[in-house]
């Protein structure tokens, strides 16, 4: 998993029912994950590679994420701390470098592609010294340390997990939060149902399905918004804050 590409237009893709797609993925789980790993091994370790050729939207994305996240950070009742954050599907560390390290004292990265994590060590520059851990692992197998993180940031990567594995991962993330901690999911959203991508072996879910998955994980959506100013031809992108 990595800082996943923004994807093709949902209008140009065939829709499938949620149930049919989930059953298909479960039956072919090994192939689903191995195909995704192979795809990302062929992607260049650059910002443009991480964003599937849409490197130009990186600043818009980061600025939107920063504005979203700052609603929760600070001191006082119910506010989220700024001690340690986890970047899930971190790739070369684009989000770590421009969003998380400026706001948190330390950051951990997790990604399934070792080459991306190796690149991150140089890409992050001097501030990379505040990265404590580089975990090379698929999110379906990753276990966050209990009560370690103030924020767990999960962007453009949930499509690489089956529904059941996404539920289980979010549950593990919940146990990895410090008091008043926050899970943020920012990802492509389909207009209806589930849209498969055979190229990178992923799916794009609609908001109703994503909300049901969050509920199954025992979490609640405390705030939600759509990212603005992205190109019209790509998926709509929504950001969800979970506790």
C-alpha cells in the first residue's frame, strides 16, 4: 500500500454491487494483495509516481488536509495531542514530510513497498530524524502499538484492503490511539457501489459503504468533508475523522 493514485473518473467505470465485489475479493484474496504489491514495485519512487501522474495536486491536497486536521489539534478538553502520528500507506513520505512532521514531534511510516521507505529516508531530509519507525508491511497485517498515536492518517490506501480486512485494521487502529486520538481516512469515493481497478488491484467504495465499515469497526465519524479544487476527471475525495 502506498500514497495511492487518485484514480480514473468514476463516470467512466462500470459499477458493481458491494456484496458481489466483497465476495469476489475474499475468494481471490491472495491474488488481490499480491497483484497490488507487484503494481507498486513498478511505480517510480517520486511524488508524481505516488499520485499516479497527478503530482500537481499535491499542494492542494496537503493544504486541505492541514486545514482539516488543525480543527482537532491543540490543548483543552477533547483536543488531540501532537506527540506522535502514523502515516499509513506512506509511500516515499509525501504526507509525512509536508503534513505530519510540521505538526507532530515524531512520526512512524508504514508501507508495503520497501523501495519507497528507503527513498523516504532521503526524501524527508533533516526532519526525517524525527521519524522513529519505518514499517514495511501490508495494512492487512499491520498491528499498531497500543496507545501510541495521537493521529493515524490513512490516505489513498483503503482500496487495497477487502471490507473485512479494513474493518479489522480500523479496529486495531482504534486500540493504537492515545486518549482523544484521531483516525483520519482520506480517500477516493465512488458515486455508487464499488468500482474495481484491475490495474493496481484496488476498489473504490461509495460513502454509504464506507460509513457502514466505520460503524462495523466500532468507530464514529466526528467530522467529514469533501476535498475541493481537484481536477474534475478524477474521483471525488472525502476526508473522515474517526473516533
